[in-house]
């Protein structure tokens, strides 16, 4: 694959936006990206507000400068957890296998992983993946994403990919 992945990290949290909480899950994603040799092209924070999340996701995807947008937070059951809905507002195609794999992997650590409503999808040539807001869940999620993201980005870029033997 030509070049490293260009990652955007978007933390969705009222508490982080207000300055009441530290952005630990965003920091964990940034550390992971650096360890993998990816470029963090954007790191931002937005409140748990569908009208605030959607435009940021759209802008990141439409910029042409981002391969993967990783959101953290807003995937639970409270009234303010609207990241999946905001993501659905902007994506063009779902990628259900990624969100299924994230939940299945997380469930090996805690049954509460099945309660995550995070989704994954494509807008243009950008992949958007919703991760929970917990640092441990984010770290577990990156283990799932490690082998998938380079190939997914190759496909989105229209690059030639390796042939897989399914025998």
C-alpha cells in the first residue's frame, strides 16, 4: 500500500468538551496511531449532539485528506449517546462486519460490549468507525482494526490489492 494511513480522531463527549474530563480514549487512539506509523491528520472533540457531530464527520470525509475517521464515545444507551445516528446521517454505505467484530472481540472482555451501538460505514473514500468511549474498549478495538484498516484503505483508494487464497 502506498503511504501511511491518514487518521482522524473525533472524541464525542459533553464532559471533554466542557473541560470536566480528560480525553483519555482519544489519547489512546493517538498513541496507537503513532505506534502503527499512521498519521493523525486531525484530532477533535465535539459534544454529544447529533447536529454537531454530523457536519464534522462530513467535513473530515469530504476533505480528501482522511482515510479513516475513528470516533470514540456516544455509542451507549443514554439519551445523549447519538454518535451512531449522526454517523448514519453522513455515511453512504454500511460496513457491518467491522462493528460486529468490535462487539464480538469486546465481549470476550465484558458482556457489556454487546450493548455498544457503534457502527462503521463509508462516505466517499473514507471509512468511519464508531468506538465506545472507554479507554479499554478503544484499545481492544484497535486490536481488531489493526489487520483490517490497511486493506480497507487500499480498497477505498482503488489500489491494487493482494489476491487472497480462500482454499
